[in-house]
C-alpha cells in the first residue's frame, strides 16, 4: 500500500513500525484511519510519538480502532473507567505484567487490541519488547505444527508467575476481582487471525497452564519449549518509550514483555483495551 496521509517506518524485520505525520488529538478522516489500520495489520504494533492527549482525545482515537472494553483486573481512572493506569512506584521491585504474555487470554473473548500511552517515565529503562506470533508458528517444523493444530490450551489468571508480578499493584490500586478469584478459558493453541487469515501460535507464559485433557506435568515440556521459542530475538522488536508515545498492538497475533530495569523510579502508563473476540 502507498501511504498518502501518514508516514510508516518499520523498526525491525519481524514487526513494529513508527507512524508519523498524524496528530491523534484531532478526529481522523476516514482515509487516514484506513492507512493506520492497514499499517497495523501489516506491522502488528504501531508507535506514535509526541501524542500528548487528554483522556477524551485518547478514548476518541481508541474508538476509531474498536470499542473499548473494561480490563478485568484493575480499576480505571476516576471518570474514565475504560482508561486503566498501569503504574510502578519507586519502592516497588516487581512490575505489572513483567513477562511475555498476550493480554487476558484467560477471558472467553480477549481484547483484539490494546493501547498504552506513556505519561511518566524513568530517566532510563522501562522499554517494552513485542513478539510476532505469526513467525513463532511459521518457523516450527511441519510435524510440530500438525500436532499443535489439533490442541487446545487452558489459560488462567491465577498462573503463579504472572500472579506474582501484580500482587502489589492490585493491593494498592484496588482489584476488580475478589481476592482469590480466578478467570479461566480454553482456546486453540493455534488460532487463525480473522482479518489476515494467517495462522499463529496462541499460548503464552503468563497465562497458559496446560493442554486440554492433559495434566500440567504432561503439558510442561512442550509448553516450555514453545514459551522459549516464541520470544526468539529475531521475532521481536523493542520500543524505547518517551512521554507522549502511544503504542497500539494487535493482541491476537503479538505478545509483549515490559522490561523491569528502572528500580527506584516511577513509571505511569495509561492503557485502553479494545474489542472482544473469541479465538478460533
């Protein structure tokens, strides 16, 4: 596609592009939005710099991509329940969601996308890695792809590794779930993207606990292999945040990992989840 209204500069061979020549504080004409959506489906995650948006402007842009949905774990901002603050305070040692994951795969209908807008950052560190799940699937052997094509996996919000990364945050900000409550959903291990028609790997170390009809011990060897495989460096890109950077990623075909390397500093991001769709 020839971009006439925006600039699109890929940031890595696997995924990711920086979009320029667009001001998200204004209502976007349909041709501009069409180019953004095309770039998003092609590059999987887009980065917009210098977008110092009000809450209303942020929500208005989000609604042009898909309908915002509530996040199941954290409460939103006062007056803006669909905008969730993702905060690490200076005294905290563990960051929220600090491992490779696809957002809320423990829901029956996970969000199709998410946005994150940087509000306050440490002087250095706090980057986010993204990984391409099309490549993670396509680079597996033919034999393993045939095995995985027929499997389904159980995903839980109570998986030990991810639970430890959010204990402090939930306790201080007020969780929307009751203490000890857990959400769980069963999804295909290999899903097909409904807009591109491409197959992709859909298990993640943050939420996937076992294959359906198997025990955790039986599932662990293959799942651990997949968790290590899907974040190979050649499948990834890295975002170095600036205040006012907005990231939009396709939650159906990417995973991400926020790097926890800024102890003693505060980091504040505003998140919006978009759409809801059952993986197939």
